[in-house]
């Protein structure tokens, strides 16, 4: 099922603060979309609004081209999974799963045998075939999560909405469950919207990411696009560790304010600008600069973490261990040619993601 | 160092038991002893007196109705103030607790002021031949007022902790308001609810002050058990008075014991 949201605005109750501020978003049929952003960005509010929870809003929300407000829930075909699962504590796992079928009006409700068969099928799907008689309190976090999913899937929804579904799970279970969830999405042909504050999780499981901040959608794109061309410095910083280099563009080159950082060519007009890049994208060059490298603990993915003393400040980067042997630890320059450039919070047009030739700017140390 | 000594503890425990014994158990025991002073036969006969039977019947009827009405009202009130944030919510919570802090006599007086012959609506009621003050409806109203808080107050902390998520889940799965309340919210809160119902019952059976004001003390007609005890005692019918008192105490104790038993069960179930 597809979702179209047009200039959706929601205000907090008893306050003028906007929880959602003119959000427009299209989610294609069959997509797996992650809503990401810091807490308070409006992700959960957006998800709840799509589901039809909470009070009035301005704007339109269309699911499969239709307004859902005022229609009975069973016609909406939406499955929702809460952050803390919200299982019914006094019911068995089987009764929890069958709840959506049990409350159907008599004419539409399948007979008992059919409901039991559907529950068995779902228990099989969530790989807990023997736990139908257990109570939620007797289950582990990961098991509860899967029961909550089965309950949401019992009525065969086309749209699955998940609110921080992995928040309370330990890392290993988390990874297993999100892979399993992705498989389920593909297998059942669902449209899935996932809220998470964990960008790694979003990058791993979703096709597209919707980055939110202060009730607005900042950027909506595939993971690679977000990383290569972030719409704002916030997106850049939210998606992972980022280094920030303030500086100036002059005569087609970006000149960092910090000494011992190489300038690089850009196709943008003169003026102030700020460069951002990931720690592993920075390179050390033996180019007669005066920076020093200080090895640190805590490398990752075969890369070594270093503090680079630029003279004005230290920045932490990740390099291949061999690189340190090649360039030594003294008299270095820092190449940030793969940085994304921003001016006044917007990307600088024509700034190439990959640099073309570096040279040390004429800045004296000290 | 640190923490009370073992001996201090033992003294404290002993003192607590003594206090409970002297203040709570001894009076009940004395009531029983006094009731049975002239033998169980005399006690039993005193209960079969028509006025006594009428008092028991009236008490049970009023308590039953008050418990049913206040259970329904208490559920809705607790649900409203714990699951929604709205303007005036704090005032509503304070109002729910009002009957606990207001003297029952005042509650009785209010009903008299409204429905008594000299009251605001007295004339109108008189013309239409409706009796509220000095009749069963008045006693019921007084009891309703006094026992209103108990179901709401025992449910509120539980519902607060329950949160909205399970209800929202039920709603999203297609259950309507009543279905959600009946199949999700209340079954989950069943122990707190039962506890509140039993408290309401115990309080309703024993209510004296408010009922005393609106009842008019007509033996065989508008006397509840506590009122009848007073009448008997003032008429020097000691055995009959203490027998009725013993019966009242037994019913109240049974409800309270049942409640603590359930609570114990509930704690076991939730741990």
C-alpha cells in the first residue's frame, strides 16, 4: 500500500509548538522506509498520524489514495507495532495474536478453526510454534517483539508501521530480528515504515531513509545518496561521525581555516563555507606540513584511529595501519578532498564529492 | 553501626502488635463477647426481630446498588483522569477524593438541603409525591456520595501505570471503545478493581453519618444496620445492639480479609 502525505502539520496539545511542521512525503507501494532523527524530531508523531492515532491535524494523509480518517480500523489494513510491544498481559500468546480476528463483527469473523489455523501459521512464521499457550511475562524481549509483530500481521495488513521496534533488545537479537523482519517484508509484499533513532539500523534494513528534525523532513533518499550528498550539515552529522572544517572559498578553491589542512578545488562562488567529512575519508599526506599524528585506541573495521594535531586543534581520523608507516607521524598534511561543502546550512552547488589536486594553503602556524 | 538494632526491631514489632490488638482486635472481640453474654439463642432471636431484619435488608440493598453504580462510575472516572490529559483534570481528581475528606454529615445535609421538605426542590417533590429525604432514595444518595472514591482511587494508580499503549493496540486491531475496556483494560486491572469494589462494599455497609442525617431513623423503614444499632443501644437493648454490631463487624471483616487475600494473590501473580 502506498502512503501520500501533503503538508501535514500537528500542534502539541495546549501548546503552539508544532510537532509536525508541513511534512510532505510519498511512500511507494512495497517500500521499506525508515524515519530517522533525534528524539523529539516528530518521527513517532508522524507514524501515529499515518496509523490514525491521536487527534486532529492539518494537511492530508492518503493511504492508497484514500483518506482513512473516519473509516473503521479493519478496513484500513494497517498493522502497528509499539516500542514496548503493548502485548495484552492477561492473554496468552495465541489470544494476543488472534485479537484482531476475534474482534471482527460476527459476519466477517472467521470460525474458530480458521482463527486457530491462522494463529498456528503465524506462530510458525515468528518461529515460536510451541509458545501459543504462554503469557507475555514468560517471554524474552525478542520473543515478545515477534509476538507483537504476529499480532499486527494476523489481519493481513498491507501497511506495517513499527515504532522503534528494536529499542529494548540486546545488540545480537536486534541484528537477527531486523534481518528477519526485512525477509518478512519481502516475503509478504508489505509496505513498511520503521521509526528508529539508530542510523545504522535504518541503513541496514531500509531502502529509503527519511531524516527528520524539529518536525520537518530534512531529506528523503536512499542511504548512499544521503551519505554522498547530505542536504544539511545535520544530516551529515546524524548519519555518522563527521569532522567539521570551517573555511573560505576563494578563486575556485576551498581554503580551510585550520593550518596543515590541504585546500581543494571547488566549483563554487567565493565566500565562507564549511567542509564535512567522515573520519575514514580523511587522508594523511607527507606534504611538508606541520601536523603530527598521535595513535589512539578504538579503531574499527581494520582502520586505525589517530588524533591529528593540526596546530590549532586536534581532529580524530581513521586510516589504514600501513599508511602510518608510509607517512610517519611528523610533518604531515591532512587531505580532506572528499568533504561535502555547505554554506548557510545548504550544500554548495558544484562542490565535487571527490577532490582534484591538493595543495597546502598559505597559513602560518602559531 | 547503621540500621536499627535487632532488639530495637523486636520492641517495635511487639509495640505494633500490641497497638493493633488494643485498638483494632479488642473492640471487635468485646462486641462479640457482649453479644453472646446471655447465650447464642438470645442473640439469634434478636436478629429475627422484624425491625432488625428490615435494617439488614435495607443495608444490603443500598450497599448493592451503591457498589454497582460506583463501580461503573469509578471505572469511567479513573479511566478518564489517567488516560487523558485535559483542562481541569487536576480539579476532577480532587473532586473524586472529596467524599473522603468531607465529613459524611455534611454529605447528608446537602441532600436534605436539596430534597428535604424545606429544601430547594422540596415543594416540587412534595407535589409530585416523590419521597427522597427520610426514605430509601435519600439513604442511597448519601451512601453513593460517601462510597464514590474507592473504586476510582484504587484503579487510578494501576491505570496510570498501565498507560495507553495496550488500548491503542486494541483500537488499531479494530476493537471499539467498549470492547477495549471490557477485554483489555479491565481484565488487566481486575485485581485493583476487585479490591476497590470490596472497599466500596465495606464502606457502604458501615456508613453511619451521612445516612443518619437523611434517614429520619424510622425503625423498620429507614434504619440501616448501623442506625438500628444506635436505636437499640439507646433503648437499653444491649444484647440486640451488640449482636447487630457483631454481625456488621463480621461482614466488614470478611470483605477486608477477602481483599487482602486477593491483594496477596495479585502480588504473587505480578511478580
